[in-house]
């Protein structure tokens, strides 16, 4: 569920195929910088109905998925 929501947001933002996004995809390779990540988190909070405070750097989609799943 969390992965799907993140992949969907990335695909919409980057106009790419959701199927091309994996847990190992790095945000840098996807063209997502730290400001994009903050904006994506705000959208994700709306989708999940949970507040997410990012307290550490995340480099891959999988890092973010695990971080969020550990906190919700």
C-alpha cells in the first residue's frame, strides 16, 4: 500500500510508468531532490491520512517505504 502510493506519486510527478519504479529505485536516478521529497511526503500524508515526519535521509524508494511503514 505505501509502496503503491509512493510509486504513483513519483509516476505522476515525473510522467513515467509506475511499473518502472522499484524499491531499489534511487530518488536521484528518478530526478527527485530533497524539496521534491518534502512535497511528495505532504501528498503522501493526504493519501494515507497520517502525519509523516522525515527524521533521516532516504535515498531509495524502499528506504522511504520502510521508514513510513515503521511509523504508521
